[in-house]
């Protein structure tokens, strides 16, 4: 689901029933650290993934997201452009769901 442009603080404070992720390039701020999306995502779960703007999220934005239940993730070793990161994230979700489908064993 794509939502209309929403201010960051409003987006991270909205209720969401699934898991919430924030992909960023800065060092991890949480004790859990950053996890690779394809390894932490569970097939079939609802997921909200925030992809940062060019130049990444600010430390304050990352902290705000963490305060509201977001998990820090990485999409890999390479620094990706915003539009590329969104495609990579959605592809990872698709692959995780595809590999878990019963007819793909």
C-alpha cells in the first residue's frame, strides 16, 4: 500500500498492526542493532518499511522511529539511492513470501 506524502513524525506515530522497519545507513542506535531485512522478515507478515531520503534519515528521526516500535534494518552493504532502496526492499518482501509458499518447496 502506498500512502500519500506524510510528515515523518506523523508517519512513525500512526498505529500499525504489523512489524515496522526503518532502513538507514547510519550505525545502529538500538541494542538489537541492524538486521538484514531478508533474514528478519517473516513470510506473510504485514510490514511497514521506511526508506530514507537522499542523505539518509537524521539521528533524531531514527531515534523517534525506534521510540515508536520500529526495528533498524539494512538492505545490504551498498549505499542505495532512495528509489533503488524501495525496489530492493519490496523485492526482498516478495522473495521471502515466495520462498515460503507451499508450492515452492
